[in-house]
């Protein structure tokens, strides 16, 4: 279930019902709030929760707007001007003639072709387009990230098991006890040196599963003594699409 309404202070409120949700969760955006609610949540419960956290949400919005202005970023709107380009990723939108959406792959470029009457202002359309962009990003990442980590693995003699690409927004990567490695598709949006740092980090976990002195000594040896400096630089990036 999906509904929207406008709040005078907080902007556009987008409410989604999630059968697995156990409580009301509110995520501020620069121009609104995304809300996830359990089934059977009443309008009164939603209103009371919104009012209870109103000042905190507004403060978070203002901080996000300040950061966006400092970084020179715009809103998260996806329309025909949208482009997502790095050394590995090339995703764009264009207007087609058909009545349905579809993806077109052109060598190393993915195009999301939209019907001519697409309403890019509709909140539900924007949410759907975000998912489509994420899917396109994952498809492109699956083509390039495993190939790169295999090259690093062979170069440094650090074998691993399987490599899977996911859409994790909380972690750049992880390594299991079986030496299987998971990589977030958002890794493909990082500068090459940080991308390699994350992959080397996970490869080091095939030898040292914790973050003890031996782990950092190994990672330092693979990064010319820059492991902790690269870790600090990585903190300036996020596991999500930055517009």
C-alpha cells in the first residue's frame, strides 16, 4: 500500500505499508519524509508519531539541505536529464514511442526508455524509477566488479570462493567464513582507487577475519601503507546513488 500527503513543515510525506515492519519508521529527505508503517496502522497513530518527531525530522532535513548545497547537489528527481556516469557505469533515460517502459543495452551503456506521457512529478513514478535505476546499476556492476576482484585476487595470491553483487546500502562489501565475498553494486560508483581498496579489504579477510593488527598490516602491505588513510577517505562516500 502506498499513499502520499503534504505537510506544511516537512513537505511531501510518502507512506508505504510493509508487512514485515514492526513499528513506524521515518526517513527524512531534503524535501519530504519517507514513512514505512506496519499493517493496520491507523491514521491517528501515524499523525501522532509524525508530530512527536516533527522537530527532529525538520532539523535533519535542514542538515541534509545544507550538505546538499555544500556539495552542489540537486534533488533526487529522475527525469530525462538524469545521467549516472563513472568509469564503469553509464545509465541514462530517454523518451520513446511505446506505451511501456523498457531497458535498452548499448555495449556498456544502459538506457531506460520511457513512454512519451511519463509523469516524472508523480511520487510513485519517482520511487519506481529509483528501483529501475538501481536494477540497471546492479546489472552493470555484476558485469565488472567480479572481474576486477578476481584480477586483484590473482595479483596478490588471495583466493576467495564465490563473488556476489547485491544492493546493500549499509556495507560496501563483506567476506564470509567460507571466503565468499559480497560486493555492493554501489561500489561501481566509487573512484577506482577506493573501489580497489574495498576489494582488497575483503580479500584480506580471507586470511584475517577480524580487524586486528595482522589484518591492517596485510592491508597496508597491499596499499603502500595507505590503508587507514583510504579508510578515512571512503567515509566521505555513501552506499547509495548521489545525485
